[in-house]
């Protein structure tokens, strides 16, 4: 590569986001809120790799879908077929299998913060946070996950969000429901869009997620999944709702809330903005009891949810939420003047850090005026001036910012003296 060649700036890839410094506070705020809840309920963080074998994702996709086209996949020089993380939920399940987590006490409760990548128009990268409970098929797990999501949203003051809940049942419940859908849509096929007319022949469940207005209108009177649940699935859903009633989580039954992949089972839920219901859910979750055995592990029940962090940040900004910046509030500012002072300033700065004294400096600057302006802007109580003379004498000048009063203190006593001054 010829590094001497200059060209126009390179445009970033479309749909790939950068979180700028001024936006970091929002993500820190969300994570702090979330970790407090996750820790209390016994969830531990897991960070799955950003690359997986392409088969990990293609194996979980439905045969008649176009999802495989959305993979960022490539062949390595060693003839491996790899893909960028397409689905965080799937990657966590794969990590559970690969790392022998089935030998741990169950349920295994995990949370993650990671991007997923899909080659779709508009947005190729989505930063997500989610939780997974693996190894327990009881209804109270479903309720606990919905309750946690409700409490997390509530804690962030981003407005009102409703939980929409449904049950898909087990795979054994599906044939009867699919037959009912086909019978229902057959007489209404002319009102469906062309894609849904095709789906009527191959997978009528997909029609339920169509966003075309005419199809949404037809879906208003569609047969409800709960009417086709087996006795066991019906009891499971009934108990889940009873738990939600008990803990006071408001919910809305959505009879057409369906997940499209074959490993999804029973409970499905979305959290949707009351003010903007047309927006995509900020949290999508449910039970996926067939995911781990689809990936080659032993059959293990699992449930979880995924939150779109970028949507939450947008909501925080729109609500003009009071979000702390999370930055260290300095108490002192170290002003250095001259080469000898600069050389000694690094170790002095580190000594303040080890002593637990929040300090700031601007080591690249030489002007005392410019450094004092920064100290005033930061609102510190004291400026510590360390010039050529002070470096030779092994002393520092401590100036009180508000009054301008200053005194000279030996370097070996500076930590002790500053601690005393900060207490007064």
C-alpha cells in the first residue's frame, strides 16, 4: 500500500453506527440501571465472540426464509465459513454448549451487551442488551423476565410502555392453528399483499407480522393462538398471566404475537411505546425451548429477552431525561510549567489517583493562564502549580481558585495536605 498517496476521505459503511463521547453517558446510565436489576436477580455477564461459524446462524433459520441473505458471512483462507454475530440470543446459546455450561447448577442466568449485524437496508448494526435463563421451563421464569423488563423500563423514566403477551404453544399445537389460518385467509386472499399470498401457501404464520395496512386490517379478526393450545400449554400461559397479575405488571393480550422461528415456543412478549405504538418494540422476548437442541446440544428449556439500546437512548433524548454524565468530578487541577515539571508531573498525577483524589491536568499546555482557565471551567477547588523552580525545590504552590490565596507545600506532604484542605 502506498501511504504517500492522498485521496478523499473514506465514507463509513452505511448502517454502521459510532457512539460518540457525548452519547456515552446514556449507555452508561442504561447499563448501570440494568446491572443493578440483573445482579439482584442472579444474572451474570457473558460476552460471546463477534464471529461464529455461519452454520450456527443458518441452522436456526426457517427453511423458507430469506434470512440467510442478511448474514455478513465470508470464507477464510483456511476454508472456514464464518459470519458476524447475527443474533445475540443464538450466540449465547452456542456459548452455553461450547463451554460445557450444562454442567453448572441450573437455571443458568446470563446477560449480555453486544452488537448484532444484519445486511439489511438502513441499519446493519444494532447494539443490544439481553438476558437468558437456561434450564427451567416453569411459568414463573417467564413472569420474572417480563417483570424485570417492566421494572427496567420503569426505572429509566422514558414514558409508558405496555407489555403485549401471547402464547404460541409447542410445535404440537401448530398444525391445528396453521390449518385454521389457511381456512381464514383463503377467503380473504384478495385483500392480502402479494408477499402474503405467497406466504399463505408456504408459511401463513408470516402473514401475522406483515405491516402492509390491508394485511393488518385482515389480521384483526384472525384466529387466536390460545384457542389452539394443548392443555399443558394452556395451563402454562394461564399461570404466567396469574403471576403477572400478582406482581402488578400491566399487560395486553395480543393474539397474533408470533415468533417466526421453529425453536420458539409458548410465551412471547413485546414492550411497545404507548405514545408511539407504530415504533418497533424496545424489548422482544419469550421462550425458546428448542434453541439449544437445534444447535446440537441436549434439549434444554430457555427463555429471555433482547433490548434495543439505541431505541432507549433515542427515547431518553426525546424525553430530555436527566442523565448523569458519569465523569469524574475533579477536586484539583495540576498546572505544570517547563520541561522538568512536565517530567515529574506524570508520577505526581498517578500519586493523586492512588490516593483517591480526583485530579485533572492538561499536560500538553505550557501557559499558566490557559491552564488556570481550564481549572476555573472545571470548577475545581484548588490549582496545584508545579513550575521549574518548584521542580528544583521539590515543592508545589497550592492556589485556592475562588480566593486566589496560595501557599507553598513540600511535594512529600502534598497528598496529606490536599486531603486536609478538601475536608474543610
